[in-house]
């Protein structure tokens, strides 16, 4: 986490590299933020050794594997709701690395379709999901991205404790 | 982290609260910001002073440095949107809990005004940030994502010290 001499960490720098010097739009910003955290989460899931998927930093919280399942479930459900499709089966019962990596990738297959089809015209659109009535489509997706970043924040510490450098801290 | 039976965690639900008839887009961002800023302040206040120097491994930030980093980032993000382009150096200059909590609160107070004044009609207005012209609302959303990443770090530090993080205090409600 001390990976930058500059002030801001990976979430912004990832977007900066995507955007380059071009002006960006709101839809492009969501895509960049989504792809940044997708890249980190995918690499983290792949990089953590299989025998560490049962590790939890303290007894009363999720294991590394359960965090991956939770992220996959949250992303799959959110993107399915935005797409108007049936949500995937929960990954909550899975414990093996291969299964969980696969579940995470499956959630990205759903989300990729949603994210890649976004345009700035979607800024005024709403979606219905869960309680609370219609929500801004963009706000729902930003909520998912924020959640994935929080969970990545847990994963990064788990990895550090196990002596594994998280993907966002790898040399660029 | 097991605070909800459902899989959709707090900030997704928070964004769902952003369905006000007016300004649904910017209200969504405000809602997410409101949630994470509250958790960050409560976490900073709850962690005992002696644990501010705690770091789970030698090569990462201490708890106090995380708080300072978040405070610094808030100023950078929000001042860009405000057109002031400020810098902040709390992480490198403060170590005492009282100083860091105060700096975090100051930064959040500064950002509050920026978030509160945002509207959907101003969301796409561009300002210079990290070398690019970016929509104002986008910068505020990146701030939320950044806050959440580091709140995730903070949560795990607290758990390692046997503390329940603020977002889990009402688990089972």
C-alpha cells in the first residue's frame, strides 16, 4: 500500500492510464473504473495460492475464498439486475480456488456485457432492483464498483499477511 | 464483513437510495460518499491511539498513515472539482490520533461542500485532473472508490486488533 510516491493510489492511476490525455465522459469513466478493479480482483484471485483460500485475518470474518465468492455474487446479481437477466447461482458454497476463480470470471462475463454497452445516454436511465424503487443506472454501477474496491481492500491485506504482493502494488 | 444476509453490501444499497426524483445521478454519488465517509470517521475514532502505528506487515502503511492518506486524497480530489487544485501532506507529517482524526474531518468537511453542491446538470462539466479533462462527477466517484479501497484496508487492520469496524457494528439488524 505504500506503492506510490505520488498521493493517489491505483484506482485513479488505473483510470489515468486508460484515459491518457483525452477528455472523458461519465460512461467512459465507469468503464475505466470497472476495468481497473476487475483487473486487480482477477489477478488477486489467481495469484493467491490455493492453500490460502481458507485463510481469514481474524476468526470472525470471511476467508479469502469467501471474499471472492461474495464479490462474484454481488457483481453477478447487480449486473444481472441492470441487464434484466436472471442472476447467476450463488458462489457462496464454493471453497476451491479453481471454482471461485471461475465464479469470479463468470460474474465478469455478465458485467462486461453491461459495462461495454454503456453510453452517456444511460446517464438518465434507471433500473429496478431490490428495495427502494428505481435507481440511477450509473449510480448502481458506481455502487458496485465502490463495493468491489472495498472488498479488494480486504484482499490486499490478506495477501500482504501471507507475503504475497497484491496486484495493485506490483511493479508497473 | 458478514454484515448482511444478502450479497449486496452496504454501498450498493446506499446507491439504491439515490433515486430521488431530482438529480438521480449526483445523488447516487452523494449517497455512496455519505456512507463511506461516516465509516471512515467512525473507524478513525474507534481505533485506539496505540494502534495508529500498527501495520500488519512491514511494507504497508500503518493505520495512521492510511487515515492520513485518505485525508490527503480527499483534498486532492475535491479541490480539483472545486477548481482550487490543492495539495495535502497529512500522511507524511502527522502521526498522533488526534491530529489525524482532525485532518480527516477537515478534509471531509471540505469535500462535503463539493458533494453537496453537485447537480446532474453540472456533472459533466470538465476540470483538469491528472493531466486529463474529466467530468466533475467522475472525480467525485473515483474519490468514493478510493475511499472504499482504503476503508477495506482499515477494516482488516481493525479486525486484526480485535475491533469491530463501524460498518459491521449493527450486523444482524
